[in-house]
């Protein structure tokens, strides 16, 4: 094997290895492993650009619009800061840093990526990571000598939140894993591999069902339910109808078993007060927004003088939760609990429209029969964004990479080996 051939192999496979490592590191956050993954991925992609020179023969594709929207979402944050009278705050830097993944993935999606990347690889990596999280939670539950003052389920939740990540991060990641696995299903021919895939999907799904997250659970139920109904209807209409009955029964059962999904739990939802307060603030500056720096100051300060926000959220959630109270008056805890409202408040109407465009453009990607599964991921993402802002718990890194691998995985499948 000569040096040229070896360099070609490295340039094609090193970025794929780095990307798969990076995807597997998402739920555990900024660890040493993720830092190593970023280094391998960055070096691999640099070698790929140097040797493959993908800009030669480059031409515009319809799917490039998705990556343009990602880059615009990242760019709007510093551009809005240029007109913000408040000097850049920690929250501005936090959001700009988190949104950098829209820039990285946007550039990668436009310039191109190794054709060696497949949906099957990503599916196994994401499901494998989900199984590892399940085993990690189980090990912590039985062997970690801490949080024994909590009851069984609450202790599981606290251990997971302390040692891995929030249920919002984990649940969106696992919902993405389920969707990628469904997209990869047709590319797997070996029956035993399909059986192993189903087992891994069930284990991953159980992590969501055992969590306190309501939105993640609803999203996963829709993903699994629609996928089953879709598969059954393609085989037999009556089997599809029977599957609908089973899925509805399963949804009702989960709602009864999870107290936070019962109707009475939503009547006392603090987010109603937060959304009311956020919407009233947005209406004061509907076109320009506040800028993330000004917002991080005014949103928190005015919350303590607004009776709806104070009585509905601060007095009932922040001040009664020692972990939240210890953080003080910060935007990390006093936020709109809605991604659409956050973009509207922070960037203005154009930020809101850009984020909506991300969903619209992604939904229109030319990916053939996998479109229905892409829509399921967008649905799960939409639910998460209705209750949490993009940033700490709805990671731009996860959003961008899942959309990228679904789009790129389909395109790679069309290319000759």
C-alpha cells in the first residue's frame, strides 16, 4: 500500500470515526472524551478537505438550505449583540458558544463529507450509547453510595441527573437514536442484526420511560407508535388498525403510570405563568427583541416584580428548590421554557422566523421514504422546544448532528461504493 492510498483511506475514515465518537459523547457533555472526539473529528475533517477537495465540482443542492439556516441562526446572535446597549454578558457568550455547532455542521453540510458515513453506523453508535446510559444508571442505582434519602424512582432520577445529564438532553438524544435506527432499518439485511437492533431500541426506549420527562416520553411514544402503525399498514390494513388500538392503549397506560402525565398535573404547571410573562415581554419589543445580554438582565429582574411570574414560578419553584435557589438570579434558571419565545425575545421576529425555517426546511429535505421518520424527529424536537429553550437542555449540537446524519446518510446510500 503506497502513501497516496493510505492518505486516501485516512481522509475518508478518520472524519467518520471522529464524528461517531463525537455523537456518542453528546449525552455526557463536555468531558475529556468529548474533547478527544472533537480533536479527532477536527483533524480528520481537515485531512478530508485537504485531500478530497470537495469544492471541486461543487454545485448547489436543495438540502444546502438547511445548513444555510443553521449558519444564519448562529450568526444572528453576535449581529444582534452589535446593537445591544448592554455589554456582552455570560448568558450571551453561553448561547453563542452553544450555537457554534450550527456553524460547524452548516459548513460541513455545504462543503461535503466522507461518503463512508452511513445511517447504520450512526444508529448503532447512538443506540449503543443509549444502552450504556441505561447500564450506567443501573450501576449507579445499585452501587453508588449516595442520595439514599430519596425514594426508588426519585433516586434513579437524581443519580442520572448528577452523573450523566438532564432528562431533556438524554430523551432528545434517545428519540434521535430511535429515528436514525428506523431510517437505517431498510439497509440491514441480516435478520439477527435486526433482532439486536430491536432489542437495543427497546432498552434505549426504557431509559425515556423510566425518566421524569413528560415531553420526551410523549415524543418517544409517537415515534414508536407511528413507526409500528406505518409498518403494519404497509403489510396489511387490518393489522394496521389493530396496531392503532394497541398504540392508543399503550399511550393511555403510560399516562396513567407516570403521575406528571396525568391531566391534573398540567393544571398546576408553572410554565403557564412563565409563558404568559415571556409573551408579554416579547410584545414590548416584537421586531428587534432585547438582545441576549439585555434580556439576561431585564428578564430576570422584572420577573421578581411581575405578580404572575413571581407567584406562578419563582415562589413555587425557584425559592422552594435549593438547587435553583443556590444559583441565584440567573437566566439559566429564569428562562422562558420555550425555544420559540427565547429566539423572539433574544433576537426579535427574525430570530423567531429563522428558527421556524429550520423546521420547515428540514421537513422538506429530499430523503425519500425516510421522510416520515425525519418528521417524527422534528415532532419530538418541536415538543421539547415548546417547553425548553435551545441551549443547555435542548442542545444545538444534538439537533444539528442528528439532522446532518439523516440527510447525509441518505445521500451516501445513493452513492456507489
